[in-house]
């Protein structure tokens, strides 16, 4: 089947293109991919084999890492009823394959580190991103849902270390305390003599 294109199709701006490729079966069986109500779905009924491809392109190259402030791609509330995977491709060359949860898994979050892509530098100047749900090689029903795709930093930055006096600062503190105590002793002795 050909590409179905939506201009300004969320996530990256530019265009969102969606496509289905049948490899076997068909007839009255449902096979569709949709992005509606902020949810992505890939529905494949029993008797159909194929793959779906979603591509975001047509935008001006941008830095997905936001200047190094984010380092992961996150798929939120993923549910799937058949073991499968997703292949992400950035700029047609940098790839990452993520295994999806097995059948019956609850809604989960999948974190994809930018460092796991075959060319992480490509994420600093993105022209296109493709999300391919490959043909599983069987006609078992597959119902995949993703409610959001976003980026974030994998771990918040550590707080700055607490300031601890150096040895020379400790030495000055001790010296000041000793001088103060010596002064008190000297004044007491002088009062006792006087």
C-alpha cells in the first residue's frame, strides 16, 4: 500500500507518513495503523501478515538531544498482545531495535538510550525518524498501542558536592580556636595576679 501523509503530524512537526505492507493473508481480516487521540495503534488480525511503517520527515534538521540536555527516547504506556519489536531509524542510517513486552504485559514505559543507536551523533541533526513494526512471520493477531513518544534525560543531574573545608581551612579554624582559648587563659591569670 502507498504512504498516507499528514502535514504537521505531531511529535516532530513536518509530515507524518504511515504505510502498511501486506506479506500474506488479507481478505476480510483487519490490518491497520492509526494515530488518533494521541495514541498510536498497530492492529493486525489473525490471518494477516505484514509490517507497518511510520515516518516523521519534512522538517528542518534539529537537535533531538536538545544540546545534550536529553539522552533517551521514551515510549509511554506501551501494551502489546504478541511478542514483537520496533525498529527506529534516524536519518535513514542510525538504527535501534527495541523488543516489545510479551503478550499480556501491562501498560509499561520503554526507555531507549540515544547511545544505543548505531550512530548516536545522527540524533544531533535529525531530518527524519522511522518507526517500523516488522512482519512477525506469523498470522497471530498483534494489537500494539503507544500513548506517547517523548525525550528526557535518563537520570537527573547529581546535586553539587557539599563544601568541605580543606586541610588548610581546618588548620586556620583550629589555630583561631587555640588562640582564643590562650587569650582567655592569659586574661584569667592576669586577673588572679592583679
